[in-house]
């Protein structure tokens, strides 16, 4: 029992499919079939879901089928991780790459109960002390909460209206200011250009590997970042710390950086958190972005994405800094997709 609990807390276990397994999923005939049907239905719905309730229902069911297949694959993937990759690790090989950012550090300000519990739960105190009572209250709040929305700290609506805008007809940006930036990571407004540059500098000097977007209860709490721009010392801090909200626009932008690389040359990951890691060519670097920086492709039918990354693992694009790992990921996907 204790051993199995230890295993669940092993921080090396991958919680998501890695780039190679994800690619296998996206190129599975069953999954391609579902994705094509979703794309064709989306075209028929033509942004007017209220006119096509039957099609909307059919599409929801296809999305559910796809999610089911992904969950099944993830289950197999984790099982395989324990059976083969862990043995490899214990025999001296290293684990596959993963994003090691502590997401709780980003989430914690939105969930004060969990924040307090992470600090107080293992403190020695009696149950009727202030700490004990607070822990119990927090546990009950978490268990009984039905909240599905979260507001930025200090920006909770006042009588259903924005707390910042005195004049309800205009957005923040237009109220007596010509500069306003919002830092999603800090949930903070900065209204002077100099302050904003200083703010960005602090972030640049304290980066985490995470470059993908995070939402918590429908609220954007971490935007996306470009690993190349983050490390570009020729740019101003605010340009380096550019917050990208749209996935396809950022990936199209990263493709421009990747296009400048020589094919199959050894390239280091540009992200400031990655040191001494060389990758062979753009495809290997894309795979690393997916695995270690949480940069994912948008959904397959995204119109704005120019050319999708192919993260297929091949001989010519293996990691240059490590001996090739014997990585056997057996992917099992349902033979037949449940009929809709
Ligand atoms: Zn406002
Ligand atoms: Zn900030
Ligand atoms: Zn960039
Ligand atoms: Zn990196």
C-alpha cells in the first residue's frame, strides 16, 4: 500500500502523452476518421449551431469518442511507462523529457484554500487550534464547492460590473490612459510603459520551462510564450515577454524562427531554462517544445495553422546529447470506433 502510494507521487510519471505517442494518436486511422467527420460536420454547421441541433449533438458524440480513445491510450501509455521505461531508468538510463514547471505555483493564487492546506496540513497542531479549524474549513470548502468560474484576484465583479471601469461603456484600456498591459501570470495591470518593461524583466530573469497556455475554471491564467523570443537579448524585455493568446498564431511565429535553422544541424534549445541541450534539426526541437515546454498544436481542423509540426521520431532527428534510448511505446487504440 505504502509502495503504491509512493508511486503515485513519483514526479517523473508523465501525466500527458509525449510528442511521439501523441503523434501516433493523431495518425491512427480511427482517430483520423473521427477528426475528418468532425471537420465535415463543423463545415455543415457553418457557425450557426442553433440551426443544426442534430449535427451539434452528433459532433459532441464524436468529440466524446475521441476523448475516450485518448484516455485509453494514455492509460496504456502510463502502464507501459511503469513496465518498460521505469526499468530502463533503474538500469541507468534517464527518463523521457517533460515539462518540470510547478503548475501549482501558478494555480495557487486562485485557490487560497489549497494554498493554505499545502502549507498547514502537515503542521503539528491540535484540531481545535486556529490552524486545525482553518484546515477543516478549507477541506469542507473544497469538497462542497460547485464553483465553475474563477476571477483574477482583486477583479471580482461589483454588482455584475467591472470593478475598474467607472464608466461602464468603455473597456479598461480607454479610460484616461494610453497604455495598459495585463500580466496574466501575476493577474496584474500595469499602466506605464517603463513599469511594464521592468515587470517583464523580472519575469525574464525568473522563467519556468512552461510555454503553453493554462486555464483554470475557464479563466486564462498563463499565456503562451515563444522560446526563441524569451532568450533574444537583442530585443527589449517587453518584446521578449510577449504574451501569446492564440495557439496557431504563436506556432506560425515559431515556424519562422525554425525556418532559419539549417536542416539537421545541431541546435540548442533557445529557452533560457534549457542549457547544454542540442537537438538535431527542427523536428527534434519541435518534439522537445512539445514534451518539455508544453507547446501543443491546435486542433486538427484549425484553419489559421499554416503547417502542422510532424513530431514523428526518426533516426535522423534523435536527441544529440543522449545515447538513443530504447523507447518502446506500444500504442493500443480501439479497433472499432463506437458507432454514433
Ligand atoms: Zn473594466
Ligand atoms: Zn507578471
Ligand atoms: Zn519568437
Ligand atoms: Zn528547452
